[in-house]
C-alpha cells in the first residue's frame, strides 16, 4: 500500500486518478483473512500496509461501493485484532489501523498501554526492544496514541517524546536513525546525511515528517516542533 495516502488524506487531498487506481488495487488484492499478505515482501511491515489500506478505503472509497468497502474494513479490523507485532512501529500502526477501522475502546486501550510501557527513560521509543530509542520509533508511537484519543499533547509522555526529538534534531533539520539491516547492497552516496545509515535515516525523517504534516494543527503537531510537538495529523 502506498504510504502517501496518510498525508494526502489528512490534508484533504481530493480523489484523483491515482487514488482511484489505488482503491481498485486494494479491493482486488485483499485476501480472505482480511489482510493483504501477498503484497508484502517484508512481513513485519504488514500492519503498516493494512493501516494505509484502511485509510485509503475510508477516505477515497467510491460512494457507490461504500457497503463493500465497509465490509472490507471490518475484515481488516479482524485481522489486526489477532495480529502479532514484532516491532514498536508495527504496534503503533496496528493501533492506528484499529482506530481507523472502528475498533472498540477496550481493544484500543490495550494496544495503547502496551505502547506507553515501551517509552524509554530518555523519553523516546525504540523500533524494537533491543536498540536505543530513535526518531523512527519516537515519531510513530505518540502520533498513533494521539490519533486514537489515548494521549494528549499536554500529557507527560507526549511532551517527553517531543523533547527527545527536539534534542536530537541536527542543525540541517534531519534526524539520525541507525540501520538494523545487514549490509548486502553496494553502498552509494545519495546525498542524504549519515552515510551508511542514510537510507533508514531518510525513511525515519519521512515518517516523522508525514506524521507531523498530518498532525493536529496545534503545537508541535506530530512532533513538528515544541510549540507543536508531535503528534498529530493536521
């Protein structure tokens, strides 16, 4: 699924040829389980793809097929309710997908409590239980918690996360994210900072930026800055 649907939907981008093609693809490729597993080449990211699919169906699904799309969203919700997540970002996107799909408060709070327990002493969130907290994990979690109504910008956990990001932003505006991947591909310089860690750093900066742009429009929306830190879709 295309992550561009997240900022597009949140800023009110109208439907177009691209979104029509995307909706057709989503509807044609959902499997019987409610997920889109055959489209995922990196399974730990499936929760993210399903969240993007739900958002696309809710925002850009055609009115004439609304009943069908609602049924597809309900099946996706069922998939997410039983999904086992492997990373913090997966769990954050599972929560976001459940919220978008209309899950009940009990299920949302259960996921939210799990995410809040993972906040580190420095205020950030790590991508998994092993490495240090970084901008990737810390951009994803408070955003999802706030969208689901489980965290407010005035809450201590939110403010600590915002401070974590602000304290680690480089003068050029970027954030460093350390790669966890085995180095199999030949290295080349793309122009983004951080050399051998530039791809994941760029991805982490994009996650933070997308969720900031989609932020709540107040304060550090989505950790946009600290008079508007994170959280939030616009």
